[in-house]
């Protein structure tokens, strides 16, 4: 391309309209939800980018100049999700990492056929160090026939998801989503306030050179996991070892890197927490949907994450996700085959 040549840009709104046209039976309700995800992302991004100013402008928990309580960022983000989605008429119920029970749609608003699960601000322990954080969302069609949605509409099998994705508040803000037809990534151009298509139909490498886990828990890992990590550390030119280690401690950022560069992200079971730490419904399943749509694999070490039928809203699951070859290798160690 010649210097200074003007490039064509595709906004997320335009992309959603184009995608909807591929489904003649679509009513536009899912598209509306996706528009609202983009809007919510921008509203949260605005606050996240001011997080470093909190000490200057007022500490969390203080009363601000308008006489309002200054909210913690993760509570703000949770509230933002609720207020963005409760009145659109597309949802019958929501659930969030931040709330114990399901979040009903207020009776004055119309109910719709969809269900939204989300983690409003994942990795929030990183905020004070200006390290990347993210939001994660997962959308299902309701299971119950009518009336306000229930916990039964929220506690599902990941394979039933109709859309999922995440927002990464990093050096740039990015929105990545899938509706089961590939993975699309949009980068926020803050000067015009638009998400622009930056990565079309992401496909991840079949094998990578990076592993990502909290190695501080080495002594609590299963034998299989520990031997897998040791294997990746052994030098061997032919199989591309040793792998590099990268761990941000924000799932969205660690999985996003894995999506682009390949390799494996794992939050395995430990002797301290036998089901790992990450939550099935609004962390593991949506990220698994993205990873699979990008040609990768997402398992709990023995089985496909999206095949697991959840039994409660906040249940945890061990996570091994990333490049197909790397995840298969990890599973063979977990199974004691190596
Ligand atoms: P959170 O939902 O309380 O923010 O916790 C989830 C985060 C993930 O983003 C990340 O992968 C993990 O916790 C890191 O945990 P650890 O500090 O145990 O490595
Ligand atoms: Mg979380």
C-alpha cells in the first residue's frame, strides 16, 4: 500500500449488521445485545482509563464532589452492565460474578428470549498496577418458556452459547466476539469513539512456544501438571522447547495473547482448590467458545469445557486452553500417558 493511502474501515456496528444479514431468520435481537456490549465496553473503558487518577481525584469509598460515593471499579462495571442491559427488551435474566443470585429484569421492562452471563471486570486485583484487565460475556437463548428468567436459564452447557466474547482494557482497548461463525476482534479508536475491525476471523497457531500459569502454586499442582510444565522447560530443538513463560494474572489478557501467539493458558486444579479458580459459566465457557472458534482447544484437563453441564451458577472448573497440539499434550500428561 502506498504511503498515506486511505484505508477502508469497518466499524463494529456495520460488521454486526453485515453478519445479521447472513441469518435470514434473525430478528435483530442478538444484534442489539452486541451493540450494547460495545457501548458498555466504551463506558467501562472510560472509567478504567481514569483508574490511575483515583488517588488524585479521590479514593474509593470517599464521597465525590457531587456528594456521591466513589465506587470501586468492579462494582461500577457490574452496575454498568446491569443498567445497559436491563431495559433493552432482549433479556429475561442476567447473572454476574459480582452477584450471588440471578439478576432479574425489573418488571416495568419488557422480557426477551436471551440470557446474559458476565464477569464485569476480570483480573481486578491488577487495577492498581495499571496492568490489563477485562470484561467477559456469554449469551444463551432462554430455556424456560416464559415469564422472568430463572437460575435454570443461567446454569447451562457451554455448547449452547449463541454468542460470547471479551473486552480487553490493555495498551489498546479491544473487543473480541464470536457468534459461532469465526472470531472477530475490534480495536477502539478513542479519537472517534468507535470499535474498528482489526483482526478478521482469527485463527490461532496449532502449536505455540509459550505456557502461561501461576507457577507459584508448583507445590500444589498434580503430578501430571507439574511434569507437563517441566517437559515444556526441557531444551529440545526439534519440538521447539524450552517454551517461554508468560503470566499476567488477568485471564482475558493471558488468553488474548494465547489466541494471537499460540501456546497454552492453564489454571489447573491444585491441592488447595481441586476445581481450580476460574468460573465455568462466565469465565471458562465464553473463553472456550472463542478459543474453539479460533481453531484451538479448551478442556478441563480431561474433557471439553463446553460439554460440561454446570450444576450451579458460580461453579469452578480447571482450565487448559490454547493451541490444539499444546492442549492435547497437556491432556496426555494429565492422563498419566507420559
Ligand atoms: P477475579 O475474577 O477475582 O478477578 O479472578 C480471576 C483472575 C483471572 O483473571 C486470572 O486468570 C486469575 O484470577 C489469576 O489468579 P491467581 O492470582 O491465583 O494466579
Ligand atoms: Mg473473574
